[in-house]
């Protein structure tokens, strides 16, 4: 028994040949579902309990990309110094979040704060002025219409009197 | 609570300087992870854009992805590395779907190496545990040594040897190899 077992040392030709017989080139992604990112990170950091660890390893066994990801995450913590990223990346990434419009607007949370920061304060003053202007114009138009209507009624009364009807249409009595 | 965790809480409250510090602190980690995956694939020039995409994902929808991080379960650098690496893999997959006119491809790129036909035998589901399959994959497909495989799985080298031994015993029994 021990003699035959000895031939299956890691890297031995006999073991490699046995592996080649069962190697399946199936990377179609049809293996276990990808665990959530935090679970994978916890596996790399060695903080998972055995059942969760088995789940991650089942995923790794089903996809070469999965194993690549874990290998890369481990390599990242091997202590190698990191190259400085391009300055443009820092500028672009920091620009993704804008400061809030005002400290007391209450719009400080995430996307709402970002939107409030995008709106210029002067825009609200312009909107208010436009609404006031529209109200004044509407009032003036309404007043002009009323004056014209009154003038038309006066003209109608005067014309009726000139016809010599012999009676006062307002009083309603025969003269 | 560590200083980093406290700063993360301020960031999630919409503190702009906290976000700027976050970017300054972790951009090297994210960029390095992306470049490490894209560089060998000949797409190192895309690393900056992919890294920017990672930051977009982190702050999208009121920092939804960042809010999912739990400092009790993993280090933030590990978590960000996993996200960045996944983003790089997604980018490469999208690039594989890109097609270009055949006339624009150099002739040398069209050469195909001869592939020797291999007999592939499928093993029954459950014959090997996921860890046993992983160990064999690392040792024979990726040519990793025992120490590297042990470091990857977070176990000692003797565990790798033992797992390897048990896996091959199962395979031998499955293929019914004659005893020597």
C-alpha cells in the first residue's frame, strides 16, 4: 500500500498522468453561484467558518477566473509596494462627489446632496423673479380687457339714444 | 472604532473631504489590482478607466456598495481588491465580445497552434470535494508548488499533501487502476 501511495506524491509523473485523465476544460461559468464580494474577501483574510469556506472553495473549483481572483487578492497583501496611480484618476474619482449646496439645507445625504450641490443658488432667485413678472403681466392684461369692455358698453348706450326712439332705454319709460 | 472606519462613516454621511481622503488612500490599491489583471492581457492602457469605473460603482446610488462593507468580516483593502479585480475581469469579457473586420487583423494573429486531441474523462459529481479539486487544479493545471497552494487556501503544506493524497486515492479507485 505505501509503495503505491508513494507514487502519488504532489508533482509525481504518475499523479500528473492521473490528473490529465480527469481534467475537464469546462469554463463555461456553469459552476456554483458566485459568492458575494464580502464573502470572498473574508475567505482571503481567513475569517470564514468552515461551511462558508467550503462554499467559496466550491465556487473556486468551478471557475479558473474565480481562483485567479483569490490568487490576485492574496498577492495584493504580499507586501509589495504599490505604484502611484495616475494623477488624473485621483482628480476624476474625487470629482464624483460634490460638496453639499449649503450646510443647513438638510440635503447632505449621498445622491440628494450631490444634486443640491449641482444647482446654482442664483437659479432660485431667477425663477422667483420670472414668476413675479408673469403675475404682473397677467394683471395688466386683465385690467386692459376690463377697460375695453366698459368702453364698448358706453358706446352701445349712446348709439341707442341717437336713434330717436322716443324713450329712454335705461329708464324703460316712454317720453 | 479605527480611524479608517470613523472616516468611512463620515463619508457615508456625505462628507466631501472624507471621500477625497478615501480616494487618495485606496486609489493605489484599486489601480494596482486592475492593472495586475489587465496588464498581462495586453489591456494595461485601460486600467485608469476601469479603476474610475470602480469608484463610480462605490459611490453610485448613495454609496450603496460602500454601505454593504462590513469591517468585522474582512479588511477594506482586501474587499476593494476583490471588487477591482472583478471589474477588470468584466472589462476583459466585454472586450472579448468586440469584433473587428478580418482584413484589419494581422495575419500572424490568425495563426492557430496545433492542439493535440486529449481524451477527457468526466468524473462523477461529488467524487472529489471542492478542496480536493482545487488542490489538483493548483498543483497540475497551474503548476503551483505545495507552499503556494497552502498559502492560497490558508492551510499548512501538510494539509495540501494530505488532501492531494486522498484525492488521488479516490481517483485511483474510480478508474480501478491495477495494483502494482
